[in-house]
C-alpha cells in the first residue's frame, strides 16, 4: 500500500461519499427553485442517506467475494448515471428519487476502506485506514464548500454534473491502479448478506462499536443539517457560497483527526474514544451559545469534527481486526448502521429546528453525547474490546 495509492484511495473515497452531501448547503436554493418548503427540502439529505445505507448493505459485502478492481469502477460509473439524473430532475419528487439512487450507488469509498486494510501491513494498518477514512470524511466536509461555490456561480444543477464527470475520471484511474486480489472468502450472495448479521450477532465488541458509531453519525448529521437552517435565517442570512465555506472549518478538524489512526497502532484507541465523546459533549454545549455568534459556531464546528472524525477512525480500525477475512462485511455493518442513524439525525434536525430552534438541536446533541459516554464506560468496564486488544 504505497503512499500514492493511499492518497488515491482517500481522494476517491472522499469524492464518492461527498456525493451524499452536495445538497446540504443548497436546501434553501433547491426549495425555492422546485417550489417546496425548506423543511421538506431537508428530506433530500435523508433520502440520500437511506439509499446509501441500502446500497452499503447490498453491495459492499461483495468486496469479500469478487475482484474489487472491477467492483469499485463499476460503482463509480453507476453513481455518475444517478448524478446526471439528479442534475436533470424537473420536480422535487423526481430529485428525491434521483438522490436516493445516488445514495444507493455511492458505495465505492466503503469498498476502498477495507481494501486498504487488506493491502496494508499490520504495523501500518491504523495509519493507512486512518488516511483513507479521513479522505472520506474530508469529502463529506469539502462537498459542502464546493457545492456552495459552484452553485453560486452556475446553479445547483451544475454541482451534480461536475460530480458525475469526476466519478468517471476516478473510475478510470482506480481500474488502472487497484491490484487484482483473490477473494477473501467464497459464499453465495444470500449467505454473504446473512453472514453480515451473523458477525454482528457473534461479536459483542462489534455491537458495542455499532452503537457508538451510529450515535456519532446521528449527532454529526443532525448538527450539519440544522446548521444550514441556522446560517440561512436571521441574524446571519448568509448566501449559499458563504454557508458552503463553513465546511472548511470542518476540514481542519478532519486533518487533525487523521492522526487518530496512529493512536490505534499504539494501542491507545479505547481510552481515546472516551476522550472523543467528552469533546463532542463540549462542542454541543459551545454550539448552544452560538445562535447569534459566528465565532462560537466556528469553534463548535472545529471541536465537533476533530472529536467525531477521530472517534470513527479509531472505532473502524479496531473493528477491521475482528476478522481479517470479513473486513468488507464488517465495514458493511458499520457504515449501514451509521447511515441509518445518520438519516434519523437529518430528519430529527428538521423536526427540532421547526419546534425548538438551534437550542433544541444543541440540547439533543448533548443528550446523545451523554448516552454515548455511558455506553463507552459500560463497555470498557465490561471488557468489550476488539479481538486485537484481547
């Protein structure tokens, strides 16, 4: 796993997962263009995440039984078709369906993460997986900035056209770069999908990690979806390009969190997960005071992204060591779980914003943080650690 290939995997994973979030800073613009309410527009993010969760469950397990040199480019080409459909959508319901298809086909990044784990050495696996997962997380954040800037110049539809072109380019590059590997196991498709659930049932540590990962993603998507509503409304009333720039603050957090993989390699991941959740709680407390202060909001974004992204890198790296022959299926469980919870977070953001405003969102985030800290403490005391730490 060379540095050049690691970088390509990180860029491709970020670009793929970024497809899920192009709409997030554009909700107000899309709502006006397609004549629907802002709260209804929030369902665009939810539909994309639901489609993504289904796509992860149906397609990512194939990474353990087929040649990923073919699987990854095919997934990217399928997502390019869905992105073009979104760009051409004439009505809100059509766009909702197209973005669900974007989510369904945007699985390349989650095939690349376990592939990176397969190609890396034991001593470097945390660093390599951390870099690729950081690329995926950076893609989530940069997508908001790019989306806002492109939409400000050429309209929201141009965002999806450019994303489709980039997906095709990456499909070609990855087909040439990914080595051909023998399948890690041989199972028929129904048994392959069933084995995902079997791993979750068998491994208590996996179930513990799924609860923590899902809670973190629920808090993450709830915060960023509601942030668009906050920044679009008085007293800020920022235009779309400015709202997109807030993703750059999260980008700084993602870069800082990249070193979390090294904590895993040194055996410090378990206590660091607890520290990460304490920081998430601090971030939501800070955010609660930011309804009228952009400086406070920026600080909250930075703390939140460092904490959540570092947390996810450590948890995911530990899960990959449960069963080396099933990394794609373990990643399937992790990501499907995360995006189901993430879809709930996006929907919850719309409801909380409508009834309790920014304070309600911040309070909900603090409650989720307290819940996760409790789960972490109980799990640590009960010895729920991944195989490598046994």
